[in-house]
């Protein structure tokens, strides 16, 4: 058995970038022809039994205790039900005493059926479902090969996951179309029983290096995070998990980020392609960052490659603008993919930098207060909803007004006026909501 290594994560691509949809912002569907032009579409980009077996054995040998298999594409469900049944069987055959195995899979949801969901429920898969909000925003970019909408098929997949009791979260990619609608998108999902959400801002570039018009701007990102935080803080603490908020609280409590893009060092979350090629990161599946192939070099050796130390320098060699930033411990320069230009140039900046600053300047005081509650295993009291259009100093004043842990009781609530927003967060006027009761 190979000597154990520092824990790492792998996102396996059983069908490379092959997908049944044609999302206009997807950066991965070009990978099959870009990386493997010698492989024909007819012969397929399907992971072989040999590669699946080698990957499973090597990954489980390298990890001492917890082994989490992540499956993504393209669309990983195109690998078929038999592939994943085989994957689970191999995991169970390779399981050692004291080890536990988990599986997570990201899908667009359009291919889900009862059989898939019965399997996921039985094997305790965690499913990530890609939805960009209600149909009017989801269908702006997430279309099928004919350019048709995909929302209703994806939502049908969500309903099937709920029907079979499959644990799932929703991943929303923030783009130029949906990013201005934070409150509507957040409430749309939460009001329909989605309690695990993550919002990922898009930054893609043209072949000439220019930022695409569908990318999210820094201002859109910052406002989105603040709008979501305001709603979460007033209604959903302890009920809804939003990944970015969770990450900030985790950092404040444990002095360590839970998301790789906000950690002090990355280069431990890799991609395994259908043929056994291991790349440094999902956002850097390019030939210069090919670490090796598991059929030629064991996985436990590949993850010790000096090339990964070189890759990590894009994170550890901070941009000059980050070195004296008051929020450095919370952001750590963000994801290297979001740096402009990408690389280690000291003059580079994170595209979303001003958005992060916007969020931390206004919300950090309240987040620190909440963290003190969580350290005591207490749930922070909810915040009173903000008045419509409250921004800047008014928003900061409200955030900083909350009671600290151990206070005698919550601050007295002011009875809202008849035409004020109802404090329950319904969005209605007080006189037409709780005031009417």
C-alpha cells in the first residue's frame, strides 16, 4: 500500500466535457477536441473499466480515512447507470477498516429519472444541481443543442431528487443577466424548499483575453452577496446554508477557509480526465498543467509533483494590491482564475476584488458577531429586514446594531408603520401581512 499523503480532492470527468446541453458560458465543452483531437466523437470519451478501477484503487490507497469521489462533466450522467453502479461496487471492494467513502455528483438535472434517484438515495450520493434561477434567467444561457430552454427539465430533476429523498444542493452561476436579481433568485429557491445554495460568479475570457459580455462584474457580485446576506440574516439563519456565507463564518471561527479559492494555498483539488490524465485544477485543464497519468505514475506520487508547487505559486505569491488589504485573511486573493492577468505578475488584480471589499465593508461586523454566537453553539438572533433600498451607511448601521452573545435579551423591536415592509420578510406591506392579523 502506498504511503498516505496530505488529503486532497479529485473531480473525475468520466465523459470529459461531453454534454447534452450547450450552455453558452461553459468553459469545458471544448475540452474534448482541445485536449484529445485524436479521439473521435464516435468512439467516445467514456472512462474505461481499466481507468475506473485504477483510479478507485489508487485514490483509496492514498487516503487514510475519508475518501470523497466527485463526479462532474460535461454531463456525468451520460456515463450511464451501469458505470456508477460499477464505481460504487469497486469502492466497496477497496474499502479498508477505518475508511469511509462518499460520492458527490454535479449534474444539469435534465437526464434524471426515478431509477437514477433511487440509486442516488440508496448509495447516499450528494447531488449538485445546476440552476441559474427561475426560467427567465436560467434559460438565458443554459440551452440545449437546438438552442431551446432547459429550465423545466432541470426543475423536473429537482422534484425527482426531493421525491426520493436524495440530498442535494443548487449551484447558481452568476452572469450578467441573473446577477442583478439576487433577492428574487434567493427567495425563489428558499421558498421552494431548497436549503443548500452556492452562488459562483462567472468570469470567462475571449481567445484574445478580453472579458466576455456575459461575465459577472465586481459590482454585481458584491451587491448580489449583500442582498442575499441581508435576506439570510433576517430570516434563514440555521435554516439555509449558503456556501460563501458559510465559508466566511468558518474562516472567522476556525481561522481557516472551507473553500479552496479563499484558502492561503490551493493545488490540492485536482481533475482526473476520462483517460487517467491528472490536471492541477478544474479551471486549469490545459496541457501546461497536466501532472501525469495514473496508468504511468501512481496517484500518490502525482500529487507530490513539484509542478503542483509551481501551480500553487499563483496563490501564494500575492498580488501587490492584496498584501496590505484589511480583508486578506478572508479572501486570500481569491481564485487564480479570476486574476487579471492570470499568473504571478505582482501587478495583477482579482476581477472581483471590489465586490469582495463591498461585501466585507458592510457585512463583516455582523458576521463577526454571528461567529461569536456559533462559537458558543448558539444560533444568532435574526436581523430585522432592511427597508427597501437601504444601502451604504444605513445598511452598515443596521448590521452593527445586533445584540452580542450573552446580552440580556434581543433589542426591542420597533412596530413598523402600516406602509413599511413587513418584518417577517414576505415582501408585502405590514398592513397587508402581519399587521392585518
